[in-house]
C-alpha cells in the first residue's frame, strides 16, 4: 500500500470509527455535544487505530530486515520488553513484559527487532496465550534458530477493573521450541530472567 493510499485508508477508518464512538457515547446516556466530549469520538478512534496498528504490520519482514550471518551459537536474551495489548474479550488493556531468548543457527537478528515483533502482535486484539505463541512461532519460523523461548507476564484490566476485581494478579505464559524444550537449557533461561 502506497503512503497516499495508507493515509486515505487511515482517514476513512478514523471517520467510520469516530461515528461509531459518537453513537456509543450517546447510547450510554451522555450528551455528545457537551464541551468535554466534542472531540472524544475522534480521539478514541485514533487511539483505537494506534492500539491495533499491528494488523497493518508484517513481523516477518521486520525480522528479515536485520538478519545477519554469524557463527555465534550461544543463548541471546532480551528481557523485560514492555508490552501493551487489548484483551479481545472486553477490549480492555493488558500490560506487562516479555522475555525472549533464542540460540542462533547461522544467523542473528538486530536486537531491536525482537521488541518490534512483540509490538506487532501486541497491537492487535489478543489473548495472552496466543500472543505468546505468535511471537514464538514468528521467531522460530523466520530465524530457524536452534531454539526459542518466550515468557510473558501481564496484568489484565478485565480482571482488575471488572469481574473478579483482583488487582494484584499476574498471568504468566510461556512457550519453548528446539533446545529450550530440554530442561537444562530451559532452566538456564529461566534463571537468567530471574524466574
């Protein structure tokens, strides 16, 4: 998509989503003409587009843009990658951190690309379990390393603000491929990320 077409697409989507937010705000019983709410539908539409921009991004392309042939074959870890996503069940935020490790198999990747892959998948309507698997599979399928590990720890506003209302709960998900399926390698990774 050209940049002009992308701008037109964004404008059209913003206008459509803006109309829907205005309708929702009115349906909730608010006065959409009240000064404090006049620009809320547009702001909400732009925020939603930002929070779901991962649908328009290609994580494989991001990884391939910075793959380098290298003989290094020990564990590479990027930990404490902050992430923000939206729960697909209630469209409320969940947030936390991801820890990623891989063991190269002839190629390394620019370190900033791993957090970018996290962002691509997090900036979609998600469940934490799928988010973990998508990051894991993308790195595994693209880099073809000896192994990949992903651990995500997150707090979910759908559990904190509504429903069960448990403010201090943290959900942890993990996934392992290749060498990380072996206890020794997995335990080394978990120890290095402080788990």
